[in-house]
C-alpha cells in the first residue's frame, strides 16, 4: 500500500528507516506524551520496524504503520491499529518538520484511502489531555471528543495522566 498526497508519500514502515525512525522515536521531547515511545534503544527500534514490515505482508494486517516521506526524507509515522476492536489512528512527526501541516495531510490521506479502498469509515484516536497539538489535529480532521478518562500511562513518566478519546464516522 502506498498513498501519495500533494507533498508526501506514505509507504510501509520497515527496518530500512531505522536511523530516521530513531530520530523521533528515541527523543523524549518528541515522544513525551506517548504510551509506547520513546524506545529504549536501537534493538527495540529494529524489532518494532521488523514487526511492522512483517505485518504489512499479511493478508489481513492487525495494524498498518506508514513512513511519512517528504522530498525523499522520512519525517514521521502514521498508523492505523485494528487490533483493539475499532481502527485507532496514531501519529508522530519529527520535531524538525512539525507545524507545516504534514500530520494533517498524512492523516487525511490515510482516512480517505481506507474509506475508499477498505470501506473503513470509522476512526478513533486517543491522546494525553496536555497534548494540545494532537487533539487540535484530531479536531482539524473533523473528529469529535467523546470521552475523557484517567489512568493513562505514558512511557516517559511514572505518573498517571488523563486522556481524551476522539472519534469520526466519515460520510
Ligand atoms: C501531534 C503532531 C503529530 C502534529 O504534527 P504536525 O505535522 O506538527 O501537525 P500539523 O502541522 O499537521 O497541524 C495540524 C493542526 O494541529 C494543530 N496543531 C499542530 N501543532 C500544534 C501546536 N503545537 N499547538 C496547537 N495546535 C497545534 C493545529 O490545529 C494544526 O492546524 P493549523 O495549522 O491549521 O492550525 C506532532 O505535534 C507530534 O509529532 N507530536 C509528538 C508525538 C505525539 O505526541 N503524537 C500523538 C500521540 S497521541
């Protein structure tokens, strides 16, 4: 699966992106509010990237991890996870490339592609309530806040946080 937008190409994430994946996945600043990041070391990154690539080769992947490519450079990741019962969107853009609309462009393209090609029109997303960039992005995508709950555990912190859940059912 490859999705092309005006400025970006979304391609299956895999081990060949190790160095550029580490740039954001190992960075505390980049992944402060994330449940599964930052990664501890390169070994963990590599295992994740291998698993992501393997998942792409399955007839019915449980999750889809895309590399976001801009001008030939891997600048972030966008994902759709199916294994939690409903499709969950996730995103991260390398800090160097944030604030230029790349997350919005990627997420919109993935949602449109999944709706048109896989008949998947419902999406949800979760974020730490302090993660303004993430929930503003959800709102820009037309998603609505449906729930707030305690007990979120971000990997970078031992304290529990609160999270929002957003949803959308596309026409
Ligand atoms: C969330 C994230 C992916 C957004 O990436 P981005 O490419 O900078 O986002 P975009 O430029 O596409 O912005 C889309 C909208 O989100 C909102 N937004 C983005 N960054 C914002 C910020 N720092 N503060 C407030 N709103 C912000 C704006 O509404 C923006 O639309 P606008 O520019 O028309 O106002 C990025 O901040 C990131 O990687 N964060 C760290 C990883 C993370 O926390 N991921 C989410 C885990 S739940």
